[in-house]
């Protein structure tokens, strides 16, 4: 009977460990991607320190700081969502997950208006205004659009993952005894936040 019981018991913990390990491996590849971009940034900033500082004056530090606060708060709400589901509070888990999605949307809206203003004043790749600037300034804005754009894409992906988890929580697929999907979503979202914590000073605090 004991052998039959053992055979019938699903290996939930082993699956959870494998799922977490898979997410950590994926996050490591993401760190390699952004790490390469950070190295490129460091090389060009070393070559053109004055031009980078001059170009950074075109950015709105207040907007960057606001987005930093928004993402840090969203990391907190994501963690609270996981804590809530672990304690069996489905309503709280849904509330904090929805709050995280809302904050992610606020970040993207702010970024949309920030980019929109840059386009209005003619500072965008291959524009006449930008190509008339020094090589260092051109490189700065090339990196700015590449790295913040790639980060915004990751925010969108993270929001999609969290949205799926909202659906899972609502239908009890994710619950107190099985919430590794939500944990993995949280890990991804924390990575997105950490990357922005590095992007903010690199681009917005040079001046």
C-alpha cells in the first residue's frame, strides 16, 4: 500500500524546483544581454564623457525619477501578491497583481510621453537635429533608445506574464499550495526593475 501511495503521489516539489531553476537560467541569459549593452555604454562613455553629459541634459530627470519610484513600488506590490497567495488570500493576491499591472502601465505611459517629446523636438535616430550633433551625443541617444526601448519591451512582456497569472489566480490554477507560476512572474518583474535602477543613473544623472 505504501508503495502504491508513493507511486500515486505527484512530485510537485520537484516540478516547482525545476520551474524555478528554468526561470533563473532564463534570467541569467537576460542579464548577459543587458550586461553586454552596459559594457558598450561604459566604453563609449569613457571615450566621450563630455558629450554624454551634454546629451544627458536633454533628458527630464524628474520623469526618470518618477518612473523609478513607480517601478520600485510595483516590485513591492508584486512581492505582496506572492505573499498573499502563499497565505491563502486570493482577493489580496488579485488586488496586488492588478496594482502591479497598473503601475507597469503608468511606467509605459510616462515613457511614451517622454519619447514623444524627444520626437517632437527632433531628437530621434537619423533625424537632422541628432545627426548635426557630435559623435558622442549621437552614440548617447542611440544607446538611450536601444536600452530603454528594450527595457520597455521587457516591461510589456512582464505585464503579459502577470496578466496570465491574474487569470490563473482567478480560476484557482494558482493557489496557496501551488503558486510557482506567480513566483516566476515575480522574479521576472524584479529583474525588469533592477535593470531600470541601473539605466536611470546611467542616462539621467550624468549632469
